C-alpha cells in the first residue's frame, strides 16, 4: 500500500474543501426576483478565486468572476444597477442555446425597489452587424463563437429598454434536472393544471406536457418540463414563479445536507458551475444579495411589455412560417417601450 505524508494528504484534500467552500459562496441564481444565495447553517465563508481555480482560493488574490474572469463593474450602492437574466434549456435539448427566458432586473438602492421586465422571446430584432433579422431569443446562440458571447443580446436589450446593462447571468436549466436527480426527485405543489400542447419535442416537433394540480413527486426530467413550460395565462412570469418554487425546494434540500456529505456537495457544485455564466464576482453577488434579500413583495415590481405596445405576425424563416412580435410603431422602433419602462421606474 502506498503511503502518503500528512502534507500530501492536506494538499490532496485542499481542492475538495475549496470546491465546497466555493460552491457555498457561488450558488447564485437570478430567476425573476433577483439573487438567491445558498447560505449554510454555519457562517458562510466568502472566497476569491485566483486564476479561475477554486483550489487557489485559499491563497487569496484578485476578485474574480463567478466562474472565471475579472469583473470591471464596480458596485455603487447609491446608483441603480441593471441585470440581464437569461434562461436556456442547456446541452442535450433542441435549441439548447435559445434564451427562452429574457428578463431585465433593475435594482434601485435609494428607492429600495426591484423592477423586473420580461421581454418576449419572439421579438423580431436585427442581428448586429448584418442586414438579417431573427428572434431575440436566438441572439445569444448566434454569438456563441464571438469573443463576447453576450455582446449582441446585451446590446439589443439596451436598445429596447433604454437601460444600460451592467451585469448578465445565463442559467442553463439543465442544472435544475441534474440537481433534482442528485436528490432522487422532488415533491412539488402544482398550483393549477398544466396542459402544454406546444412543449418543444425532439426533431423540432411539439409534444404535450400535462400535469395535474396538487402535490406531485417529479424526477429531474419532469421538473425541467415544469419550469420550461410557457403556455399558461401568466406567460413568462408563471414560468419564473415555477422556477423560483423549484429553486426554493432545492435550497431546502441542500440546507438539509450535513457538511460530511462530501460527494453530494461536489456533485451539486459540478451541476451548478457548468451551467451558469455571469460577469459578476462573488463579492458583488454577496453585496447585492444583502441589499435585496429583505425587500417586501410590494417592492418587487413585475412587468411585461404591454400588449398595447407590440403586435404579432407571421414571418418566413428558412421556408417555415413562425410567429414573431414587433413594436406597434414598427420593426425596431422602441420609443414607446423605452417610455413605458422609464415611466415605470420613476
């Protein structure tokens, strides 16, 4: 049997311990109401990353982004800050990089309010640098090979809303499936019957997702459909509410783990770290969370772009007709939308 010195044992244990500490500090998900930071029952240790390596967190260093890269945005506790929140299906699913959830969150520290604006995924927009058009939910996918894969969707969101985007976060909902399966499934209270006959299926077809109201035990695949389904009266906000419900249930599961559940912690960290991208650093996330975690419900203002400001139509995309949304003033004429948002946040 090979023998190891105490120093070697300590060295090999460091990456695992650091991974756990980093995970506890970085499980931050922006889904509708802002930030959810997992906090353990013991005091949470906030760490910086060095060179994108969780193990090096113990040696100090620069403040890094959640999963690599230095953030240039300095937090100003007095000025409003705007976040672009994107949700995609993730690897293994049709349209894996299509951002079917597009939310802009504006936190105003002085007013102590959080404003949420849901942008329609079918909004017709031009592709930056070309004369071609696409739906806004495809911009991120088209820019995946760019140096800054968020540039196009960020630029277009700024044009539509008139708001400067300071931070972005992309959540692959595949993370939800993986987390649920780690715990062997979840009990979820379904508030109303769901019958979605247009749920995305294989080969770009549709399938029916149906679930009855009441308490339901769901595996990861079912939970993923539950949080992705968007054909209900509340549209994206219904979907965001279901996502929040699942995240809160997962949070309680994770908080129920003991520190010695090393395997589960590492599995959870892996599921999160490979399915979230953001330009925020850990300390920024912590600071924003401290600011908004106690906001009462009436100070979280949810908004959808009013149907009075947009219209729908059909457009030929590569030989197939697809539904699109355009401003009533005309394609890419966002003056009324900007005015609506400006009046809302005053």
